[in-house]
């Protein structure tokens, strides 16, 4: 019951407080204007948040799309937590449930459970975009994020979620104050690098569950109604190529065609060039060309190779020496 109350309080707070902060920022901008400080801190913190979500929470932790040094995984987890979308392990469990039950009963944020009438479709969009954050069931992390629970460092990073959330507000405020040597600069940094950034990043991320499951291009013949949305691709750092992801969820690259710009994949390849990440998974060209249902679609909720090996070792204990 306490977790349920905490989930609902978090959902309301993340929906309301950044919106209120954005309103204050716009009101103050009428007198202060919006200059390089506000735009620079917004872009910096927005980029860190979106890289943390798409490269960290999503591609790294939810789907194991690449391998990375522990400090890189920790940095991605912290940046993703600053996006205020919930603790790492909770986020991953929710996402893996979404893959296992895409647009079917059990999916926490499908837009297809409220009928086909215009009002039903509108209710479905509202649920898929924001309503689900308040009403969904607490995910079973033991079932859907067991691999993450086994890592002490990952558990600690997830447990410190609110520390990273506060850091995401304090950092732009500190930078704004240092750049201007004023409290006004700190306030401007807090508003634009903190609240405005959270509001925009949260809304475009939620649009993947609503818009990219109801409108867009569907080149692959797969289960569910996920779709590619070119309009969402840039602001979500590649998440807009959403049907590509559902067709090949293990892939570290979401933009599967040369013209499908995927900023998250660009960041990932940059990290690989530095030697900080490796073994980036990409589907073979033949599978992309086939455009057929991918058996890996529910990948992520299944046991990892390491987990299967551990189970096999446990079922065949060594005989005493």
C-alpha cells in the first residue's frame, strides 16, 4: 500500500511541479528575456536526461544492447534518473512488461483499451500518455528485473533515485549562479535547466507510448501497434523509431535506415570510439529487409544468458570433494 501511495504521489508531482515551474519561467521571461544562459542550460540538461533515458535506462539496462564500463553504466543511470521517470529498476520492469504484453491486456500504457469510439480513442490516448503513470500496477521487479536486482551497484543506483533527481535540479541552478555570480542566475538555471527541461523531456518521452502507438509508419509485420514517428525521433534522441525498436528490441540502433536519424545511436557510437562501450547489437540487414515478425520481440522479459547459466549451475551442484 505504501508503494502504491508513493507511485501516485510521484506521478502527480512529476506532472504538476514541472508544469508549474515552466509557467513561472515563462512569466519571468517576459521581464528577464530568454538568453544563452537559459537555452544553454536547458539544452545541456535535456541532452543529459534524454541520453540517460534512451542510451542508459532503455538500451543498456532494459535490453542489454551493448556492454560498457561500470562507470559508464553508473553515469547513464544517474543521467536517466535526472529525467524524473522513476527509479531505474522500476522503469526497466515497467518497460519489459510493456514489451511482453504490447497493446494487449497487461500492457501498462496501451492506448487501445477504451473502445473505438472517438471518445474511447481520446481516453485511450490520455491513458497511454499520462493516465497510466497514476493508475498502473506496481511492476514485479523480481520477475522482470531480476538481472538488475542481482547487481549491488545497480540496486544502489536505483535506490538513490531521489538523490539523482535533486542533483538534476541543483546542477543547473549551481551553473546558473556561477556563470552570473547571482541568485537570479541560479533561479534562471533552476527554472530552465530544471523544471522546463523536465516538463519537455517528460512529455516527449510519454508521447512514445501514446502517439507512437497510435500514429505513424509500420514497416514491420509484428505484434502490437507500435509505429515509427519521424516527428518524435529527434526530440526523443531516436526513440521515435519505435516500431523498429519493437521489431528488434535488442538492437542498440533504432534508426535502421540511413535517413532515420538516431541521436542516441550517434552517442553510443561515439562512446564506442572512445573504447567506453562495446559489443553494440545491431540486427542483420537480411532481417531488416525481410520486414517479418521478429521472434525476439518480447526479448528483455526473458532470462539473460548469464541468468540461464546461473540456473543451470544451481540445478547441477558440484559433488563434494
